């Protein structure tokens, strides 16, 4: 018998940030969340949706961003392939770094693993530097510890030097 048949599927907790600045941003957040639930796993928590200034200087217009916590049986590489497929389905065009996009899905944490591969870095490399990531992250997972820096998400937020605007766009229903 395989693990799935025996009911021993590995359950992993993954923390993602989703967002974009093109198209119907609210609809794209909802559509992305539904696709992630269908293909990645069950949704545990979701932050409020935040309207944020562009980060990195190569895009125009405000982004909507939201942090999601899901349970999954996917491996880190299967997860990456799945989220890239979802991005592509939603019109993501990979061009200029930090440029305009309909949807971007980044893996912030995968359990408490540290992954350093060319195509996948977990925890996300820029997580401690981005207020638009840390504010929704601290909203729903304030005490989670960054596995490399050994600081909580709340502590990372208090130390963050980013002065970009991050405002609640739609309060989380939970």
C-alpha cells in the first residue's frame, strides 16, 4: 500500500503571498485563492487584503496583496510548479523584474524548512525587507519564527526599514 492509501499523506504548512497590480485586482485575488485551494490544499488562514505601493521601482499602480496559509501534501518543487501554472493561467507575463503583473504568488515559508535552490529560496529572500509582506504576515502569524533569522514575524516587522505605504483594502472576515 502507498502512503495515500494508508491515509498517511504528509501534511505540510505553506505560507504564500499573492498579489498583483493589473486587471480586476480583487477578482484576481479571489480567483487565485480558489485555484490554490483546488490544487494546493486546504486554506487555514488568510490575512486582510492590503493595498500597497509598488516595491522595487519597476511597476506602476498600487498592488493588492494577501497572505494565505494552506495545508498541502505537495513537495516544495511541486508547489512551485503549481503556483507558476496558476500565475500563467491568470495572465502573468514574466518580463521586467518587479514589473507590472496580474498575479504573483511567492512562497514565504514551507513548514520551517530552509531551501536554497536556484529556482526556489525558502524562506523568501526578501521577506525581512518588505513591509507589504510583513504586515499581513504579522497579522495572522505574529509569533511564527523565521528559521534562519530566529526572529518572529512581529519582530521582523518592527525592524523593517521599508517605508512604503501599506493600507488595509479589505478586512479579513476572520
